[in-house]
């Protein structure tokens, strides 16, 4: 999960597996697989990096468990 900030300032944890698209229109709009949309303060690039880091941590944890 990643933490993003909605336009109204509310923090939100978002399951990265549910993200379908991330667009800048100029606001950043995250569309989920169920069609729901979330407008966030973070840029498209920031969301991409958050997802990337989260997945790296997840897979690093799996690999560390397998090697123990």
C-alpha cells in the first residue's frame, strides 16, 4: 500500500494492486480497477516512485524469506 494525499488534505492508503492508471490533467488522477477515481496532490512521477519502492520492499521481503 502507498500513502497519498487527497486534494482536501486527507491522507489515504491505497492498494497498489488496484491502480489501473495514473494521469496528470493537470491534477493527478488515479483510476482504480473498479472505475473509482482519486485525485491526489502527489505528481504522477511521485505515485510511480511510491509504487516502485513498495513493490521492491515487498519482493525483497519474499526473497529474504526464501534464502533463510
